[in-house]
C-alpha cells in the first residue's frame, strides 16, 4: 500500500440473511482513497452505497474483507480504538434535509461535532472558521 493512501478496502463484503435467502448488499468491494482526494460512490437506489459507508465506519459489521485506515487494519478493532477512530471519520447521509437542521447556523452545525470530539469552547471558533475558509464559504 502506498504511503499516501488514507483509506482502502480489500474484498469488503456485507451479506444479510433475509426470508428469501442471503442478500449480498456489498460484495467484493475494493477501493483506495489517497490523502487529499475524494471518492464518489454512485448507483441506483438500493444498490448498497449507504451500506458500504456504514460498514467502513463500523456502524454495521462486515461479513468479510479488510478495511485499512492510514495503514492500520481496522477491520477487527476494539471498542476503545473504534471510539478513537470515530473522531476522525464520519458519514454524510444522502438526505441533506434529514442531516441538517435549518434552524441552526452553518457555524453551529460545523461546531457541534467539534464539541463532541472534545475541542474546548475557545478552540472551536478558530477551527470552524478555518473549515469554512477551506471549502470556500468565507
């Protein structure tokens, strides 16, 4: 694996048992994302895009395969390590109207996870402003 790879999956699978048999929601997915790049996952409704994201973040357990983050195999990590990793990883759900509260300002929405990650009240405004500038909203 190259040093600049941030996230990689190897033969990642997620199967569900249904009354009709085994459903292959994610079947043998391989990808890598280099630091500073973006991966778009595109497909029709029900093809497994959200399931893939949930498996990578351990919101669902994988059936098989590997998830490698910053060179570390995180496929079978402890609960303690998973809590640490979740400070660095998050999923953005497909429905922005369900994800964003229109009564909250952009700064408040960005600040909320920083508070949950343990940044002090004094550190948050600077970090929020940096993020807003980074994505071109400033």
